[in-house]
C-alpha cells in the first residue's frame, strides 16, 4: 500500500475506509464490523471515523473489528466535535473515543470543523494528547486557506493532515488550498471521494474511461484522486460488494489520455471557490 508522509515523518496509507452514516443502528453493529474486517482482510490499513458518527456507534463497531488484529498495522483516524474542542473537552473527547475503540492511541486526531472553541485551546490540547502518547499526529478538517493560515501560527508546523471534501466534481481545493498544503507538506485527505454517489458516477466521461479499463465509475474517480501522491482517499460503503469494488481502484492506473478526458469534463478551478462541506 502506498503511503503518504506527514510533516512529523509518520506515514499514512493512501487508501482508507470512511464510516460516516454507519454505527447508527445497534442492530447493524455486527454487519458493520464485518465490513471493516473485510476491508482489513483485503489489505486496507486506514479507518476514518469520528465521535460524531452514529454518536460514538461507529467507533464501537470499529473496536469490535479490531479485536485480535495487530494494532500497529492499522492507521486509525478520529475527530473531535467542534463543541468539544476546548482545552479540556478535547482531551476528554479523545479519551472517550479511545475507550469506544478499545485502543491506547489514535494515529491521527482531527478537529472535525471549526466551531466556537478557540483554536489555541484545541492546539494546546492536541499537543498534550500527543505528548501523553494518546495520539500520533493531529490535524484539522474542513479548513480553507484562511483557517489554515491562522491554524499554522499555532501548530508549530506539525499539522498531520487537512481532511476536506475533494473529488473530480469538487475541485475547489486545488485553487489555493492544495498549493498551501503542499508548501507545508501537509497531506490532503479527500472525503466524499465518490461525491456521495452523486451524478459523478453516472457522468459520460467517467463511464467512458471506466469502460476502457474494464473498471467501474467508482474505481475511476478514486483512481483519479490516487494519482496525486499527497492525497488520501477514504470512500465509504456499508456493503461488501462495493467495499471490494472500491478497493479495486488501486489496480486502475489512468493514462494521460484518461486524465485529459476527465479534465475536459471537470476542469480545474480558475478562481477561488469556497470549500464544499457536506
Ligand atoms: P463517499 O463519497 O465515500 O460516498 C458514500 C456513498 O457512496 C454511500 O451512499 C455509498 O453507499 C455509496 N457508494 C460507495 N461505494 C460505491 C460504489 N462503488 N458505487 C456506487 N456507490 C457507492 O461519501 P462520504 O461522505 O461517506 O465520504 C467518505 C468518508 O469521508 C465518510 O464516510 C467519512 O469517514 C469521511 N467524511 C468526513 C467529513 C468531514 O467533515 N471530515 C464529511 C464527510 C465524510 P453504500 O454505503 O450503500 O455502499
């Protein structure tokens, strides 16, 4: 599995699974844990979650799936709710996440989006958690360039990642956010990489490239993101077939002609666009 380097020197797998809108129904807990187990068996090594997902329910079934697995082979990402992201609240929220996941440490802990808490307090809590060994790296999510610049003054240049909505149909981040992240060597984690199964997967250009490769539209849009060495994808599926299908994107290597065709259908932004948020 290709990995992406964080400013700390740690490495994160370029492909992971998302878990939003899972963990919401306790009766599905076993099936959802089975999806994570399947992904791990396929070779997937990154799991993205948040205290928000299923109100902690996603972390619970991930904890089930991690039972009996080697913790050091799995890269775990979770996120703190903005309303918990105070000096003390961040530490307590992280401890609750660790308990639900039944692990000692998260590899990456993100501020889910900017809310009312002072960024300086969140940054201080992240440093405390890191110094205590409870998280490996910390970072942010849904931070556009202004927030990123402000955050950059607080984080002593150690931000592990910025997780934002980014896919072929939503390329706004490329205008000035991605260049800023690249200058600071901060990986971009692309959430909603399938654009939440929107019209993107039915678009003629995506379908035509898919056909040429004997691949599916979902595999093509993931492969397009995976061409970029500092982008991490975290598609979500609650089904076994699609979990396999999405993983198969790693075997789809797009040509320059494919990339050109997709570029014509989904041109890069020519001016600043506010970051999309789901
Ligand atoms: P995705 O772009 O991953 O799309 C998920 C949707 O696509 C689901 O409805 C899923 O349905 C469907 N799907 C999955 N695979 C396929 C396929 N091969 N073909 C057709 N449809 C498919 O959207 P998400 O918004 O879930 O983003 C991914 C992850 O990113 C989240 O789960 C979460 O971990 C993270 N995220 C982070 C956010 C943040 O603020 N930091 C915000 C949003 C997401 P089904 O499950 O039925 O297969």
